[in-house]
C-alpha cells in the first residue's frame, strides 16, 4: 500500500507577508468588516423607511387629539358666556314674550336654542371652526338637546364628532358633548310657587339672645336696653317684667361690687356696667323661623 507524504510549503517570512503573500489576513478582515457594515446600513435604511411613516402618522394624530381638546375647551367657554348672557334676558323674555322692544335685538337673538347656537358659533368664528377637527365644520355642531327656560334653567348642550386623519376609521370619528348650565334670572317667588301661601311667614322680625318675644319694629322700646342699679340686698326681691328672678351673670356675677345692675326684661344681675351681658345683640330672622310670641307693643 503506497504512502503519500504531505507536501510542505515553504514558510513565508513575516516581513514579506503583505508583499509576497497573496492571502493577506489584514486585508481580508477589512473586507469582511466593510461588507458587514454595508449590510447593516442597508438593513437600517429599510427599517427606517418602514417605521418613519408610522411615527409621523402617530405624531400627526397626537397633534389632532390636542386640537380636539383645545376646541372642546373653546366651545365650552363660548357656551358658558352665552348661557350667562341669556340668563340676563330670561325674566323679560318669560314675562313679556311677544313684545319686540323687550331685550332689544340682543334679547330676541340670544333666546332659544337656535339663537344660542348662532351666538356660540359667532363667538368661535367660522374660519376657526373650518380649520378645527370637527366633522362637517359648523354644520356638524348640533344644539338639538338644548333647553332654554325649562325648569328656570338655561341648559346648552352641543353635540359634535371629531375628524382625525391617519388613524383607523373606527377611531377616527367619535362623539363629544359639551354642556353649559346656569340658572335663569326670572325673579324670586316669596310664596315658593304657591299662590295660597301667606307672605306673613316671610316677614322680617327682630329677636334678642335672651328675649322672650319677637319684635316687628327695630325701634321698639323693649329693644332699647333699660339698665337700673340696685343694692346687693335688693337683688333677691327684684323681678323682671315677666315675673322671673334675677340670677348672677356668668361673666361678672362672681366679682365683688357694691352696686348691681339689672334690666327690665333680663334675668341676670351684673356687677359691672360694662359687662358683655349688658350689650344687647339684635338678630333679624323670618317670622316662620321663630316660635316666640309677639311683643305686646309692636307685635300686633
């Protein structure tokens, strides 16, 4: 069986590697790195071409969403101002409907849902609405759910839909409702809606902190504090105009004094003329809020 001897190639000196050796390891490595970089750049270019449009579409959609929020806030402001202005004309519009002079041109223009819608759109401006993300522009803003002077309220409700590009159709358009609600200025009914209820219960009367009666006149003589000085030995036998005894004042009753001070309608004796208990506080209340009897002088 023949044996083959491995052929040995001559060794190439290290210094002549780059000049004489046809297989240059350094140049081979450079070519490999350069080829890898070219492949990587090509891959990044393809990825950027795919991702960049999606990123731009997402940014544009986000900008439109911001505009939706801004338009809703501006619409809400315009509706609130219109509702407050409408409330000013509520009383003459309700009581004197049909008289063209009542409220002037502004009053006839602003009352009613259709008039309120016209005023709101005028405040916003047609150019602004056209450029806003509102579907169908000003024609897409409906006030059909608004009520004027129902239950004494000005209730404006605007319903509209968005129009946001570059997003799926099921998300592109969604409904938004803005609302402004204020009470109409139609006057105050003292009978609370009942014609048979007496206005007597809403009469203002005057009472004091320790008084036993109510007074219809603030100038009643019984509201004027009548203070008299008595000796200490006489306090026990004194009685006020209601027949009640006098007890020591919680502020100054424990202080030593040679003279005591009492009032005709009070039930405390005082050792000091400047005691807070000798300062009468008069309160204004409705007659329906007190269960005190009437004063014998001014309560009739």
